[in-house]
């Protein structure tokens, strides 16, 4: 397997013991017990100046250094007792289950994507790979040259005109941001339909993992997926904050749509997983791509917030006799609406004092993208010195990890983590 620097040897997965804690994310800041991450790999080596925009990256990362930084990040998570699960290992172990392998291969190399001439040959090629090789191809992509090392070229219009180094299967570099593709909300998990085409295939991997991997199959939790055919109903996990006590905060911006929020709320309410959703209407801009790029929770009632976000229109969704009950709030009531939904007397909004240019630079560098390890203990990038110093002044303990390369991917510690077990507050 291609790696710029070696990663720790994977531990074979075993079925969870009966005493394992339940799969549940009961808050944003309770003690973190288990989390999915993805170590940078071959997929990031596929980024070029020509394809980076299509693959949603602003720059090319130095992969070896990004891996070293990610290793420090996962060490910080493990250092507080969190069990760190690597997506590449989960995917490889899931592919050992025949039903899961068939599901992933069929949804990756389908006829609608590759045409009736190439699809059967590509599926046969994939099924002939061992679990580790197939997992690496699914994550890192496949060029026509690499395909021809495995099979004879199918007589296919789709493949005929591709150059030898053209990608037959695009890589998935955004798997680095494990927060987005699925959301654990209390005792329920939703596998999302992603807004951008470059990320749609990520959902196939999580759907297979949650259905068939021994850590998740048969465990007590609600599971569903958004309808893949309806591109308007999109939700991404970076927009979803679990506030505790049955309340969920969701941002509607570049990636999450009102249709997606209503669908998520209806399913949460039907399952009894949550009883209140507060939706924020955010600017639809790349700088604000997810709610967690501008606002994250750091203790029981404190939020780190970007000064440039301002006050936003909000709506509170609750179960109604005939569906959803929706109450709209003016922008000046944003904080009050969140506090009321949480059942607290008020929020503590933490916004470092700095000029607009410095604030915008730190927000772009994930200065607001803090990941709570427990109430009042967060991990952040070292590059955001002003925000980190301010948090410490406000009584928040800050663990810093290097983000010189990882931060060029436009995602911080909160983006790079998908909690699967987290205590309440």
C-alpha cells in the first residue's frame, strides 16, 4: 500500500464485547470515547493543479508532512482515552463480508457510470482484488494505465478515448474529512447524500461499514440513508452539531439544503432520537461551507464563533400533529433560539478580538473548527495563535496539533473526526 510515511499496524477488528458502550453521540462536548478518522494517503497524491478544483481542494498538500501532522492529531485523541478507528481499516475489514463487497463494487462500477460495455469488466476486475488492494483503489482511484495492468481493455466508448494516465476511477481526497459523510445524532446515524459530485461515492463506503462491519452490524442504533435520487435533499455532517438533551443545531449553507434539514428532522423525530432542531440560514459561500467552519461548541454552553458570521435567521423545528412544526426567528434572536432549545438561560459566545483581516485569515485556517475532547478541553491547529490564546484566557484548555499542511485542505480537527461514541453533558 502506498504511504508517504508508515502508519501504525492495523489491529484486526473483532465483534464488540457485550459490555461495549452503546453507539451514541449524546453531545458535542461530552467525553469523546470513539471516533473515525482517515489518515491522508494515495488519494491526496492524485491531486494536481488541473483537477484540484473539481476535487474541492484549493491547494496541493505535501502528503508526507500531512501524514505526520495527522498522526499527531490521532495521538492527541488517543491521549485522552478515545478509541481511534481508521476509515481505511474499517473499509478493508468490511470488504471481507461478501454482501458488503458486492454492494460496494456494484455501486462503484455500475452501468450508469461506465456504460454496459465497461461496467462488467470493471466489476470483475474489482472482485478479483484482495480486500486491502480493493480498499486502496476505492480510496485512491485508478488510472487507465493501472487498469490495463490488471485486465484487457474492454471495447468501450467510455474508456476508449481516455489517456493512459487519465483516471478511470477518481480518488476520494475529501474522505480526510470524516465528519461530513455521516452524522451520529444521539442513538441514530444518517449516511448523507453529498452536495458535491466529487464526494457522492463516499456515502457508499459508510453505508457498507454501518451495515456490515462487525463493530456496527447488529448494534442497537437507528440507521438510515438519504434518498440518493433526490439531489435537492442534501445534508453534510459538518453542518450538524449535537447540542445535548435532544437538541440538534444545523447550518443551511453551501452544502446542506432546507429539504435535507426537514428530512433529517422528520427521521430523527420519528425514531425518537431528537425532539428539537434549530436550523440556521447561512451565507452560501465556500468560506462558510459548513457550520463547523464558523461555529463550534467548546463546553456545556460556550460556542467559539467567527466574528464575520454575525447574527443569522433561524428556525426551530419540532414534531407536530401533522408533520413538522416550524417557528421562524429574526436574526437578532439567533442565540436566544439556540439557548431556549438547549434549555439554558443563555449562551457564552467566544469571539477573539482582532481586526477583520486577521479574523478572516484565522477563520480560513480553521480557527473556529475546534474539536471538544471533553467539556472545556479542545484540540485545535497550532497556526491559529490568536484564537488559541483567547480560548485559554476564557478558561478553555487547548491541545494544539500542527496544521501547516492539513489546514491547506480547508478542514480542521472538527472536520477530520466522526465521533461514534460520545458522552452527554
